């Protein structure tokens, strides 16, 4: 029989949570506490990725025994959930006190912050959906996003649709961006060098260019722009398209 699925460390009753502890560890630098453990976890995940992460690897990074970590977290799931919320804290929220702020700019800011966080912490995309991500940092950002949607004025039953179109787009864009960057890094090449290699191969195979003329012309249309420059243009343009769509839905609702 399968075990009980992990719910969330944030839903545990107060008495069920491990009390914060702080104590000196032999061989460690200073006192060990949950904050230091979570910080080290995020640092390791950023540097080495989720696949290589383990409690033993974390303990070695901290200079303590693996069992010492379990004084502060129950298991790896709990630790990853704490790390996920720590990463969410990197996202800045719009100034919701500014009544004159344009909701369109605030939607752009939300999408850009989410994308930036996902690119800075590539492992986060692998944890979204696995965990509820309802920690205090994540919920601060979520609450801000909901307030921005309320300012847009879409019907209540359309609010989740707005959130999905903005954040699912940013998620997909960032995830693809991360994978391309990782692939180039593993191959020991830059994104621009990789693109030039692709264009060179296409140029050497005229039958490919002829068969897939539209795709080839799209690649060539980049001109002298770098891959990074083209990516930013695409992201901004796609955001404008989404915002235009939201405006259309507002008009349909008579708002």
C-alpha cells in the first residue's frame, strides 16, 4: 500500500512542527539552525541541481553529520518545500499602495519577476506542482498577484484564468530558457555560438531550408540580434499580446 502523500510543512499543526533549534556542531562553522540549512540547500540546488542533491551532500556542505540536519527538518520533502519558499522570496511585488499605477505595468512586473526567479533557480520548475508552495514568501507574492487581478476588473470567475495565462506563460518561457542554457553549458558553447552552428548546418542543407521555408525565414529574421536580445523581445511582445487579450475580455464583460 502506498504511503500517505506529503501535504505541506505549512499545513502542519503548530505542535507537529519541529521547534527551531540552534546549537554548535563539531566541525561546523558556527551554530547550526534551520535558516542556515535552508540557505545551504538553495545554494547547493542552484549550483548542482535537484538530481545531485541529497541530505548527505547537504551535511557535507555544512560540515556536520547527516543526522544533525534531522534535528531541524523531518525529511527531504520538508526541506525542499522550505527551499522553494526561500526562492519565492526573491520575487518583488508591485507597489499596491499606488492607486495611479497602471495594472498593465503591474502584470508585466509580476510575469518578469516570476520568470527571473525561475531562471535564477532552475530547480524550482521541477518542484512546482510537487509541493503546494504556500509558504509565507510565496503567499505574499500570490496575494499581490490577486490584488493586481482585482484591479484589472475581470469577473470573479475569470481571475484564475488571468493568473494562469500570465504565470503559465512565464513558467513555460523560463523553463525552455533554462533548458537551452543548460544544454549550451554542457556542450561548452554559448547560445549565440550554438545558434550560428544551427544556421550553418541549415545553410549547408538547402533542401531543409526549402522544405521548411517559414521556419528558416523566422530564424534568419533575427538578423544581428543576440539570442538573449531576441528572447527579451519575444517575451515583451508576448506579454503585450496577453495584456491585449485581457483588455478584450474586460470589454466583453462591459468593464
